[in-house]
C-alpha cells in the first residue's frame, strides 16, 4: 500500500540539510534539524497525552509565529488532520468551524486565547496552549520524540480549509496529502525558476491556503529559508526584508498597494528577485508601479482553497503577461466552460467568456459532510470555480469576475473588475471596489467605493466625471462613495458583501 504524508516536507529537509537555516522570527533562528526534533516531540505529546490518532481532526489557531509551523507539522506527524481557524473570526464563527469539522482538540496561541477558548467551550473541545509558556511546549520539553511520522495514504485528508463563506455558511474543503504535497512540489520546482538560496518573507497568513502552500510548504519543499512576519505592516515588512536579505515576496493585492505607499518613506528597499500575487485580481496599475519601484517582476497566479490552492500562474517558460494569471501549473488543466450549463461541462474555444473549470492533482476531495454541495462543484471530473474568465490563443488565462459579482444594469453585463482596472488609473485612487446595488429603473446600478491615495484629495464628483470619460455608458459608476478603507476578510480579500450591505441602505 502506497503511503504519503505532508509531514515528509520537513522530515526530508532534516535529513538532507539539517544545519541549514529554516526559519527566522525576530531574534529566533531554527535549522531544519532543530525544527524537526521540536515537531517530533510535540507529535509525541499530541498522541500520548491528548489522544490524537491518525485521521483525527485537530484545530489550529495561531498567527505567523514559529508556533504555527511547529504545531502544523506536529499534527501531521501524529497522523492528524489540520483544521486551520481564521484569526479574524468571532467566537461563534470559530465554534462553527470546530463543530462542523468534529474537532476535539484545539491548539491555540495565547494571542487567540479569548476567542479560541470561548469557541472550544461552546463545542466541548479541549484547548492546548502554544508558545513558550504554553501547555504543548512545556510537555514537549520532557517528551521522547516519535521516531517516524505516522503513515497516511495519498488520498487521506491532510487539511480541511474553511471557505470564507461569501455565499453562505462556511464549508470545509477537504485536501488530501497528495493534493498538498503535489501543489507544494510543483510550486517549488516547476512554477518558478528554482533557486535554493532564496530567502522568502512569510507575511501571508498560514491559516489560509495561499500562505500555507506558497509561503510555507512550497518554501520548505525547496529547502529555502523562511522569514516570518506575524502581522503584516508594510513599513515593517520593507525593513525586515532589507535586514534579512529577502529575495522573494508573496502577497495579495492589498499588500502590494500598502507596500507602494510605504516605499515612499523607506530609507532602503529590498533587493527582490521574484514577487508572486494571488488571492484576488491585481490591478495592472499596481503591478506596473510595484515593478518600477521595487525592480521585481510580479508573477500573478490563480487558485482557490478547493485547488490546494494554486491552479495557474505566470511562469517563466511561457513568459509573463500583465493582467493575466498565466498558464495552468504542471499536471493541471484549466479550461473555460459554458457558465449556464450547470449540470455538465461544455468546454468553449479560445477567446470566449465562460466559467473557469479545473481538473488535476490539486482538486479537493469534496466539502466535509456536504455531498450535495460537492456534487454541484465537481462535475464530469472538473471543479467548477464560480469565476468567469477567458483563455486566449496563446493559453494565457484572464479572470473577469466572480459569477455572483457580475452587475446586470439595464440588461447589460458589467464586470466589476473591468471598471476597477480603469478607476485604478486615476492618480488620486489608492484602492477601489465596484459593486452592484438594487435600482428600481435599471435593476442594478454600478457603485464604486474609493479609498484615496495618501496626501491626495478625491471627491465623488471628480472621480465620477473621470469615469464617464473612460468607460462605456452602461459601465461607469453613477454612484461613487469615498471611504477611509475597504473591509477585508481573514485572507485580506475585499468583502464586497459587506460593502453591499453598507451602501444598500445608505
């Protein structure tokens, strides 16, 4: 019987390069050998003192400190299934994750103690504290480490990611060891030019699929050094990247926007080799400004929790094309299907707009305990993403918008991302989100919520006039709202649902 474990990523580094620097957090420095010893001791404690057995789901609530990867790989080494809990959830929301996944044990960092304890208490789960003075660390100090990690099958669950719940109650997407090992391996060696000497900033939250695969598992799959930033602050990120000689940055669009602002006051900028953007569409204006300021090419990619998450990315072998998410990664197919045909997959030719569908080693097993939702998402061997896009004759994929975010004004489709791309060209606009609001005449009206650039004055009238000059009559926003900031979810995506709720009644 074949076995495969995500824990092998760290175990293999401990054999191959035990003395190489693996992790940096502030003044802390850990080699791969040291980390694996720490993980094996914690895995022993989880099994012996907390009853964690292969297949048991274990909650993990921690920021990007050394405690996260140590606990993460300890759960995997013990044979458990990791259930990451988003750090911005309320106690009730966190309790839903624990209850729905059947978690009996929650590993919780002191910074999340209040929410984590309340959530665990609500569902009858036990809390095991992390950190220097935490329960797990104290017990691990006197424990005999396990000799080898628990055997798991390739299709056995490794991680359950809970979706952001933008379309209802959050669902648990079950990812197998094969899903995550393959995604990390392809991301490490095939998606980008491989350089084992790279130093990578771990600023993306590890509780999210993008950060967990791209900034943790793939980084260590390639044997690179990871520098942690527990809470993203653009000015601190620049200082840290300069100090630790970081060469690779992974981020979501809002991070790039904030880095550009912080760069104006920075004494020195890092010497980046590669930057990767995902999680949401990156405005081309931001991409161009970042590349000019930092001198590093941005490789924009695409994926979802259900696809481990990387499905496509701009790759050096095909060339980089701004405004696209590149080509499918090795071993994965990404195509465009007829969006209206929900009970079958009807693939469309190059250039036509439709729903993005994915198949390959990265596609999840299904939604935990939700066979009907799984059947709707997995059709004819393809995963239906719910995103609209196109694929050109050269194979480059472009994301147009979420199916559910498309605005229908007077019978015409308006794609928010297209309007956002245009508005981001306005010199006074730092960020923008375009939403549809109910309208008695046109069905829906286009509304742009704008965050002005620091030091710039922007008013609704000026931006509205500018939009009319640059957009078709049915596309330009009749309503412009000025805001100090946009609401962000746990994965730093703009919460358009929250914006619609705010401005629908305004």
